[in-house]
């Protein structure tokens, strides 16, 4: 079962924020926040939502 299939994060097309999802760690040169679900599988602990500054 894919619990992530119906999730979305939306921003207006005019937004100056450029978001990038990484499922293999933070992205060098970007600000990132770890998105991990407590008790989730180990392979999901290095998911990050990143943005350009």
C-alpha cells in the first residue's frame, strides 16, 4: 500500500519559493527540513523538503 500516493504540497505558480523533495538526504546549498514519520521505516528517515534561499 502506498500511503504517500494522495499527498500534495501546493504553492501558487507566482511563488518565489522553489521546493524540491529529496528522498536521499538534504541537498547541498539549499535549506532543508527533515520530513520523517516517527515509527516509520528506516529508509524514510532521510526524506527532506528543500528550498533555495
